[in-house]
C-alpha cells in the first residue's frame, strides 16, 4: 500500500493526511477515490486559494461558484445560467471525441441547474495552421463540436479561435454553455433529506475515461498518448433525450437535487452533493446499470461515461421519475439513498467495500505555492522601435493582416455550427458578440468568450485586465451592459513557481477588472498542467461574459449599413504595440509593452457608448482589438459590403496608428445629423470622438493618415483575403 | 449462432465525395497508383439463430427493410458461424 | 387551421415550428408524439428539422418506422397536407412519400448559412403567397441535403412542376456556383405529384421574423393558411 498512493497521483503528505482523517489505511477502492477527488481537476487544490481574489457577489448574482453553473438575474424573474469548462487534454489526444464530450459535459452542467441550454460558445487555441497536424486538430475539434452541439439543437453562437506556436503540443478547447430559466426554478446540487433516493439517469456506465480526472492533472507525454482509453466517447442523441427528459422531470417537485456526472463520475457527484447538504450517501454499485461486464468497484465509481446525471429524488417518487425517462427511452435507476451520517458508503451487492467521509473527499488540502517572477518578464517588455522598420507599402500590410488566421473571418468554422436553431440568434457569429433575444420579452442577452494568451504572457496582470475589458467592450459594442463573468484558467503546471506567478497575477488582473466593471465571476474552471515537452502554453484565461440588452432596439452589430453614414473614432491612441498581432505577423516579435489600459477611462468610454446606442444614434459599432483600427474598419466594410473613405490624423507612427491595439477604443457609424447629439452625450462621460470619414457605395477601401492616402484597395480584394484565408488551408 | 457481416456501399453510379477526399489525401501522402476509392458502411450483427438459411433470410430482410437505401446504396453480406 | 408538429426523439426544430405557427401566426397547433398511432386529426402535419434518432444509420431511416409515420402516410394518402423540413424532408424520402434521397453535402461538412432560393412557381398550396421567380432568403442547416434521384425521376419532377424551390444567388441565378450542397438541378424543395406533400431542406421557420434575418419564409406557412380559408 505504501507506494500505491503515487500511482493514483497523491503525494506522501496527502497520503498521511488521509491516514489521519480515516484513522486507518484506506483500501484500494478508497485510495482511488481520493486520487481522483484530490486531483487538481476535481479538487482545485492549487488554485482555490487564489480564486478567492475574484469577486463573486453582486446584486444580480443568484448563484455563484460551487454550483454546477452560475446564475444571474436578468430581470422579470428570468435567470441566465452559464459556465465555461476546458477539455484540453482529451482534445489533444482525441480531438473529435474530446471536443464533442467537452460540449456534452458543459451542457449537462447547465441542465443540472434546471435551465434549458440556449447557447454554446467555444474558445479554441491551436498551433499554426501551416502544420498538417494542427489543421487536423482544428478540423476534428470543429467537427466534434458541430456534430454534438448541432444534434442537441443548441445554437453555437460565438467563440474565438487562435493560432500560435505556444499551443502546438497542447491545444486548448474551452466550451461554454448558457441556459435560461426562471429564478425560482433554479436547481441546486444538494443531497438533502436522509431516506431520499439517489438515482442515476442516462447512459450506461462503462470503462470510458477511466481516470480522466487525474489524467487531466498530469503533463502530456508520449506515454499519455498511449493512454487513450482515458478518452470518453460522446452520444449526442442520448444527451438530447436527457435534456428533454430532465426538462419534463423538473416541472414537478420530485427531484430535490441534480448533479452532472462529469469528471470522476459517480464518486464526485455523490460526494459533492452529500458534502454540500451535510449528509451522506450509500450506494450499491451492483445496481448501477453497466455497459461492460466485470467492472471493478473503483472503475464503476470513477468511470466517466458520458450523458449521465445523478438525481436526488423524493422517497416514493422513483417510479414517477422513471416513467418520464422511460417515455424518452432512457432509464432512471435507484442506486442508493441519502443518509445522515456524512459518509460515502459503497456497497457491492450488499457488502460494504468502502466508506469515507464525504467532506474529506471534497476538501483536499489547499496549497499556496511559491511565487517567483519568471525570468523572461525582466526583459520581455523591452522593445526598441528602431528594430521595427516602418512598412513602405500599407496596401500589402493590411492584406497580410487580413489573411492572418487569427484575424481572418472564422466563417469556415462557424458555418459548421448550427447557430440559428431555437430562433433567438439576432446577431450571428462574426460580429463582436452574439445577441440572443428572449422570446416574448423586449430584451436580449449578448454573449462573448474571449482570451488573449500572448497579452497575459507579456504581462499577466495587465493582460488579464485587458482580457476582461476587451470582452466587455465586445458586449457594449453590441448594445449590452456586461453583468457577469465565467472564466476558464488555462495555465501550465502550478508546481513551477514561475507558472504559479502567472496564475497569481492573472487572477489578480481579472479581479481588478471584474471589480471595476461590476461583473462578478459566477462560475468557472481551472485547467492546469498544460505543458508539453516544448514547454508551457501561454497563460490563457478565457472569459465568457454575459451582457444584458434592455430593449431590442438597442441591438447593434459591426456592419456598416448605409452609404454616406459618417464614421467616427472614439478613444485615444496608445504608442505601445507589445503583443499585437501586427508585431507578431509583420515583425515576428512577441515582446514589448502592452497598450495602455486605464480601467476608469475604459468604464467611462463603455458607458458613453452604451448611452449613445441606447439613444438610437448609432448604425454600427465595433471595438478596436486584434489588428487595430485598420482591421476594425475592414471588418465593418466587408461584413456590410460597403467601401470607406477615411482619414486619420495623429502624431504617432502610421503603422502604430493603424495596427496598434489601442484600448478603450470604438469605431461607430452614424448619420451626420446625429453628430451633435453624440458629441453631447460623450461629453457627459468625459469622452471625445473624431470624425474619420464616410461609408461609400463605391466598393473601394481608402484610408489616409495625416493627409496621405496610404491604403487604397478594392473591397473585393480585402474581402477575398479576409473571408477565404482559413478555408483555403483545407 | 451466426454473425452477419454486412457491407453497404454506394452504387457505382453515385458520386462519393468522401471517397474522393480520402483518395486525394492518400495521393498527397504518396500513394500515387490508386483509384476508385469508395467509402461504405460495415455492419456486424449477431443472430440468435442456428439455421443458416433462416439467418440468411433474416439478414436479407433487415438489409432491405432498414439498413440499405436502394436509391443510392447496394449491399452484400457474409454469415459466419459463431 | 389545425397544425400538428411531430416530435421524434431529437427533433430539435419542432419547437421552432410550433413557435412560428402558434405565436406568430396564431394557429391552433399541437405536438404529435412519434409513438402515437392515433389517426391524425389536424389539417397539416409538419415533420420538423433535427436529428431524429441521432441521424444514426441514415438520416430519417429510423424515424420512418415510428408508429406515427403509418398515420402520416395514411393522412397524406387522403390528401392531408404534409411538410417535411430538413430532417423532416429526409424522413419523407425514406418513407417513400417523396422520391429521391438526401445525400451527404459534397463539401462533406455541415452548412449553416442564410441561403437564397428561387420560387419556381406559385401554383402550389405551399407557395401561392409568393410570385413565380421570387428570390427569398431561407437558411439552410444540414449535413445531408444533397438531393439525388435518378434521371427518370428528375425528368418527371421537372415536367410536372414538382420542383418548388431551387438554390440560387441573390439575383436568382441557378447554377453550380450557387449550389451549396451538390443537389441535382439545385433542388431545394419538391412536392409530390398530388401536390399535398412538400419536402424542403431550407428552414422557412428561421426566416419568419424581421428581427431574425428576414421574414421571407413565413409566406410559406401563410400560403397554406390562405388556401384553407
């Protein structure tokens, strides 16, 4: 026994703690249960103390972290639930199934809080598409997300895709789901009421994803490539039935608690629901419906077979529950009871095979590691602009920028996702944020999922502030007030002090910005150990932000709408271009100082933009982000199918003006007659705008800087580069 | 007991873009001397039936009723004693 | 007018059709459960889009054996109006109510996109609110929408004006470059020879409101309602 704790991923100290808590040696089953439950994936032992920095409360928060998903009040008794989760390691090994089951898992989290899933989003990071294996990964991941999400009838409405060598050996696949329900119908994951029944519903239990939870907490190696049984196989058809059956079940009060069976399957769902309710659970694994014969007790307990949920059902109501599942050709099987002794007791055909306190499983030791500033941060911000020759042909530069896969249209990807089903998607993928109307109400929600690993790498704190600011800017440009956040923290191994530094300062930055924008973090997930033999990934927090639009007339998108509308710039130029796509694509540098962000100015500007949108003064609105103003203008021109004639004045370098990723900056188009009203509103928010030019019928894209025309291209050419860059790789 | 190994393939006259895509990829990988790559389905079914003739008839009926779409597909099968 | 929308397991567009008919058009609408073998008591039956039975084996192949389909076939035989949208179209071809087969898109990918269609004629009960030659926007969302039938069948469809919608561009051009999925003759929607069964891959319910893309699609439902009144 002495060495076997290592095989389940526990340290000697942890093992000693278990001995102390149990007052005896655990048997093999019990040790395995601790192994999965005390892994980073289930127990958050390395990150939990840091996560306490994040604001989690607010007037709209109905349910914060700790439940299957967070929930926010959007008025009229309506609640929006949301959560983002990583499926990085499974996707690296089996991209199709990994991505598909990632969607399945997050959808069940939303279902488990009693909400109907109304939108999926995803955030994907790969190595560069010039490499065949990365193209394979992208194609398979996208197909996995599409096949699973499309079958469920949940629209995949927004997301982001990045390509950078830093993710070559360890792609990131973060899936987010958003649900809608009434506040009073929210479900929680409490195993209340001793004597009540514990039922497992959905698919049969097999050996899928054996040890997936502890597996996700180890670094990827050649050996783990062999370990493919750790990958689960998804069945979206059964998941869809599970959704429909659960929605029907939730209409009455027979179900007291619900928990998704995700990582670590039965053991995590039973111990978490019991632990929260201060109860215990006794189950008999013999009663668990299995797909394979000869499964060992611990295999049944930690199996990650997909499309299963744990229900806590009122005593005596089991048949009623089963009847509804039966209607949907599913089964609901009683596997045990809630008890009052705080223990998770596992029986096998009536004989006790293990017994541990529920709370001991769900309260792993929490670690605060040493924080050491990474060596690279001492010089990475140094950038001498003399090393950057100014381009002599800006036509060429903008075409290269639009052809860059990080900037180019992601249509090849989102065309494969059904983004229209459920009839709510007012603003479809390809704009700043997706907008979904709430049927029967004069309101809508806006959604975005965003990250910027390169920025966070260059400056973990500032970069993370920018990630939140940029996501909120996307919502504001769509006419929405940001109201809450869900985050997925993708980092390298926390055992490395410099990575732990990135994690610490990144969370600090997220907290700074969330506090400023009054956007509490209501749910999230941590994915550590994203390391390969090439090193760690860029520290990559991805943030899903929810915005509320209180009048359907306020819904705004990025497309230019009419010729002769005026184009205005709101915000100030920054002289810094560190981490920009321009610096990376044209000069091949990943260094320099990030563009300045002042959170106060950001908030004023966002409020100003919202106010002018709410006054109906704006035709289109688009925030400046990757690729700067030049790309911003091109996106609005191409998607609206109009030319532009724009002139920018500034005393900083032309390339920095055009391609710098200036913070707190928006481009709007509006009718000339509204100019004075807009200026008046901006003044109230201490914000100014400058006139850039106009939208034109002529399909020409023209930009002058300080009176010199430096870009003059046919819209068709701009469009060709922007729209076909990714599709032509396949 | 018998196991039916059923092969469902597209009729010769039906264009098979999947086969074409696989073939193009194989050619790119250096397999130059190949042609007519066609992708079909392989279905295995265990039949609780000891009479081979009956097993044959049942399999044929399953193909005709559900497993094959005769507008575009054709099939053949083998029975293997298990 | 009474509409019935069939729910097969994973008919995930059934609610969308229900919403358009009952909330936008104020029609008496109910769901029909796939396991039901009661006679159809509505005026119109809609087989919605979705992934009935997970689209496993072949799209629509399993759904056609649901008990309700015997009733639908009986209903159609008596002249009842039946519309199959997307997966519903696939079920109709699998069950023999419409000729042909919907094969995998030639691009081998799922396509979800706005899509222009040319209305070939307005003689049909399903298209009388349109003008012949109208170009409408009606989104597609499918993996298997590549309509195929043998030459003989296609000739008959053409000759009998059974082709109601074809894929085109915004100017109504029907050719290979405006064909999203490889369908023979850009076929997007057909009716049976009697004219009471329509199958189409595009989703008219997805362009039934101005706030979502446009409301070109709602005229299809309005055509039916008008012909009834």
